């Protein structure tokens, strides 16, 4: 069906005086004895196009009086300047075709419905202004991320979703198997059970594409992945999801300082693009969800990020006049309350915490000369906490081999990974960005379930 996008019609003055066809869903209807005003939206814009029908055409006017919110229409009419200061143009209608009627029990036609309520119907919630805006922001951020890497000579690579290696070493993988689940449960002590499986070994859904990306970076130089990852983490917080998207660049000939600069540049680039391309959405989120959002995003784009050694962060937290729920000591993992205190109270902007104790981080991170810490960093942002985890990778064969042995890892699973340190090893670094957490930060939305169309989280009942 040939038609014009609502976004194009309302944002281009050259359409004034032209006859157009638009399609969309009815957001609101206002009726009187003489006039009928319909707000139409096709998903291309946060703003609606107002349709105007008067009673000079009795048949059309009578038809409009019977329309319901949520119904879909194809509309012909003339674009005219609007007398309403809230909109530039409106459409004087001369013909309407009902494409799909919406019954009166339409569950999302009321205003101010809670996010909890809307999560119960992910198949419909995108018709609300909030989710309409969230997923347009998601689209713009996604494209901006690809644009950033492509213009900086990175190669986009696809790493396996099914893998035999647990990159993070936390054992929080979803198992993939063709075996009978009951048989696995009964024979869990059978040492040969995995050999009967499809791949002849135990495999799961990937928690990260990093290890494979390292292999590709060691020939292509600069690569990045952007795809789904999965963690069977026993957590039901606002920041955790079982399925989420992750951006993971790997860069050869780069140390920790280099990767911090790249991460900073990427964040600033995509947020700057968002401020321009999603200006209506930023205004919307600032008005209804986070009064400081617009100011905060501009501040991130224009200011330097702070850097803070883990040891210094612990000292700040120990001296803070705050009764933290979780105790603070050198060697502890920073909790959300600690991260937010540093970013929101002390620095009031994003902060890179660097050089964590090696016990807190994964086996692949490069050991620092002090023997206690690794060349690692987390980017913490106000309101969210960690959105980036980065490190310089251990490029020394002997040191990496020793670390794998210390952690009692199955070395056979990582022989290929060790090979990268035998055959032309180079200093290299990378990071991972949780895409949904980035969206949370960019929109002021405080629950990760609202940043992805069909969230997968730990719960009793799985939605569509």
C-alpha cells in the first residue's frame, strides 16, 4: 500500500498544500457535533498527525464517529498549516479506509498505565508513547554503534552463539543439549554422558564472544561483535536479563589506556548522535522519566570522564560517611550502592575504575607488575552503575597458561586460545558494553525489561 510516513509529512513544509495518503493507528479521538479530530501514528515519529473531519461530508463524518482508539486506518487528505501551536501541520481528510477495527476492550487505551502492567503485554506495549520512543532510540543507538566502528576501520564479525567455553568462568551458562532432560538428571554422575550429546561435549549459549573475537583481531587488527549473549545468573534485579545484546570490540596493538580512550570516544559519539536524531524522544524522557536526562547527556558528551584506581575508590568508600549495606574493604567486589556513590555523589559523571584485584576478574586479563591486580577497568555511570567492562588481555603464553592452571580450568578447552600467544602474540585489549544498560542510561528508564522488546528474565512465567 503506497503511502507517506507520518514523520516525513509533519517535518517537511513542502508537503503543505499536497494531497497525501497516510496509514497508522488511532491514538486519540475527539468528537463534537461539527468536528472530529483524530490523532494518527504510524510508529515513525513520537509526534502524531492530526486528522480533521468536519460534518460537511455527512457520510465520512458519521463513519468517523464510530471509530475506536487502536483501530488502523488508511487516510487520504490535504496537508494544511495547523492553527494549533503544538503542531506544524494537520490533514484535512477526504477519505478514510478502515484497515483493522479495534474492540472496546483494548487494554492500553488509558493514560498513565504502570510499567508493570505494560510488561504483561509486550506484544502491545510498543503502541504507547514510552515504548514507541524507547525502541526508536534503540534503533538509532544500534546504527550509531555500527557507524562508529565502520568509519574507524573495524571489521564486523559474528562469533558463535553455541560454545563450549565459559568466557567469564562463572558457570552461569544455559546448557544446549539434544539429550533427554530426564536422562541427564538421572545420569548426572555418569562421566560419559556428554559424549553422547550432539557435539560430543557439554556446550551452552555464549556469555560473550570475546575469546573468538580475540582470534579474529589477531589477524584483522580491529574487530567488533554486536549480538545476543546469555547468562543464567540467579538474579532478578532491574539491571539483569537472561538474554541481552552486547557490543564487544577487540583491538590488536592496544593497551588499557588505548581501550579506555576508544570506549570514551564511542560513548560520546553515539550519545551525541542520539541527541540530534532523537531530540523529541530525549525531551519526552526528560519530561516524564528523568528531569535531569537532557542536561546529563549533554554533560557526558562535552566533559571528560574521570579515572580512579580501584585502591583509591576503596579508600573513598571507606572514608564516606555512609552506612553501606555491603561492607567495603580492599578485595571486595563493588556493589551498585558503591558504584552510585562514586558516580553520583563524588564525581557526578561517568568514572573509569581501573586495576581491580585479580581475584575479582576473569582469567584472561593481563597481570599488573604488583602481582595483585590486573589491567582492567569498569565504566560506571550515574543512575545505572557499570555499563562497560574492559581489560588488556594477557598476551604472554607462560603467564596465561599458569593462570588457567591456578584456576583448575580444563586446559584442553583453551588450547586454541593459548595458540594465539604462541604464534605472533601482540598486546591487545577489548571491552564489552551491555546494550540494554546503555539504553537505560540514554533514556532514564530504570528497568532493563523495558529496553528490549521481549525481555527474558528469571521469572515464574515466560511471556511471549
